[in-house]
């Protein structure tokens, strides 16, 4: 089992920045990919960014150039630095960890962008 705990969400003004953190525990050696997804009210959950255990990253087109995913293997933590936020980024952000056979989710953290 893998446990994921997110932190760092909140309310920010348009153009502002936030950094999300996701701390993994449990069978972390089996994790191949970690990432962030988000879900806005009335919309489906969508990919934001992923990072492999080797450090390869992937981003949704809507966040390229604004968001950066990174990891600290020593702390078993993945980060999402979000810059130039706008109202379209408002959503619940979920941390995800994938092993060969299983998919794990965090509890989600709310990001609200509003003036």
C-alpha cells in the first residue's frame, strides 16, 4: 500500500503562485510514476503533470510553461509549482502514484484562484 498526503492548496489572486506538496509513504519503492490531477466542479478529473521515477516529466498543454513538477526522492515527496494562476486553474488537486498494478490517490487539496 501507498499513502499520499497533499498540502499547499489555498486561495490566491490571479497571477499568483502556489506550491503543492505530496508526501508518499508505505511501499514507495514500487512507485513508477507520480503526478497531479485536478477536478473542477462539473468537470472530469484531468491530468495536470506527471513525473517518472527516472525524472521524465509530462504536462497538460494548459499548464505548460506555468507549472513545474519535481520530486525529492530523499523525502519521497513530489511538488507542483504553479505560477501565473488564473481562474481556470481553480479545482481540487489530487496527488497520484502508480505502481505496476495499482493506482493510488491522495485526499485532494483545494486551489481557488480569485480576486
